[in-house]
């Protein structure tokens, strides 16, 4: 974002505040994707979802984690600015067991609960006013309308988010409770993010028993990878916030794997990648990346299965049966100075 532009990334009409895309079973809901019933389909269906629908900054780190049974995946795009200042992230979560998936932009951090029944994240809001040393009152008022939080609280909870221009950022913890049956009546509404008080949420963690979300205090330096100096305790069911974690609480993190850095100046070999084996005994498949195309191909010993052309790119990870395939793919509608590739998830329904 250039210094000459005025922006409130919390405004619903701007790129960094795109509405979360929530897909439940065979249906997709959201402002940018009409519902589609695929229950009658017999041929494999492949859906491509960008992990990040916002900016990639000057460079963007990528990472992902799988649950212990490999049935769930979470992927993150973590951009940074010119001087490594914080830029909001984006994430995607997909679950094989119930078909639940969600993509969310404009977050500072994200963490699945230990049993993957909930997803906690810190919602990111950015305010900038070019070279002006102050954020005008009307921008705070606009953010107050978006969040439902009074301007005094927003100002007190804000922190610097750029070393090159005057900008302020706000974090707001949120939790998505994954429905057991995404096809049940009211499941889409119950799965929508529940937003809590502003303030902590720069970093988010879970306690080992999954009962508490640890929400991190604002960073002490204007750096994208800056840790939180302390954590408060948020009850994900009631929203009660306590200034410190329970005695003896142990924080857990997902088993993150580091992926390629997406940078316009760093070329990525998109011709091939190591094969990934998925499926169970008697129905094993290989996620193959060759000549820039990803194919879900049966092993020689597997009978009756046909290869499935997934899409362009190279596969980085896949869930247990290959329903969700994380990949680097050529970026659609890339501008002159945009990174040529993007992190996507291919959802394969067979």
C-alpha cells in the first residue's frame, strides 16, 4: 500500500477485508461465491481456492500444518512490507471428516485448537493516512461502525504498523466453531466467526486442553515476525477475558511446515515436485506434479481408478485421501509487478 493512499483495511469495500468464504459439504456460501449443489455429480469435481485474496506485500512466507491423522489441513500466507513491517495474513482450513472448509483474509495470526474443533485467529484492521502524522477522527469513527467498538477503546488498543508512514493497527480475537455436521440446519450460521473485544490478538495460541485461547499483547516493535510480550486468557465460549493465563497452563502450537517464500524477485521451479502418497490400503493414490500440472494418479497396484487432472502448479501437501491439495499455482490475473504464483488449495470431490 503506497504512502499516498488513504486506507482503512477494516472497511468492507477494501481488499484487505474480504468476507470469509465458508464451504460446508458440497455447498459454498459467501458474498463472492453462490451456493452450488454437487450432490448429484458423478465425475470428480475440482475447486480452486486462493489461500490469500489480499496483498502479498513485498514478499510472503507460506506455511501449513496437518492434523495427526492427516485429515485436516491449515495453510497460511504471511506477507511482509518493504521494511518487514506487518501486513495482514490469510488462511485456509479444510477438513476431510465433515467436508468443512473456510478461507479468511485480514488476520494477524491463526491457530487450530488441539482437537481441530475450533479455529482461533486475530482479526487485523489497518488505518493509514499517507504522510499525515495523525489518523483523522472520521477514520476512527468509520472503524468504530465496522467493529461496533467505541473510538476511545480502538485508539487505546491500536499500535504502530509501519516504519515508513504513519499508520495504526488494531487486533480483535475471533473464534470459528467447526460444526460436527455441516449439513445440519443452521450449521452455516453457527460456524460464522465469533468476534470478541479488541486489544490482544496479535498472536493466538491454545492451551493444551483446548479450553482457553491465549491472546497475545501488541508487538513492541514494528516487525512482521515480532512475538507477543505476554498473553491473556480468552474463554472461547463465553468471551470472558482474563489478564493472565491459568496457573500451569501449557500452550500448544500446530506442527507447522515452512513452505516457499513468494517473492517477485525469486523464481520458483513450477515444473515438478516430489510425489505425495494418499489414500488407504487398496486405494492408494499419488499426487503427482509434472510439467507444471498436478495429477491425482492411482498406484499401479490400485485397480479401477482413473487419473484425475487437478490443475496447474506443484503440490506441497495433501490430506489423507487427497481431498485437499495445497499447491503453488500460476497466479490468475497477475499484474505487472505482482508475484507470478500464489498459494492455493484444490478441493477434489470424487
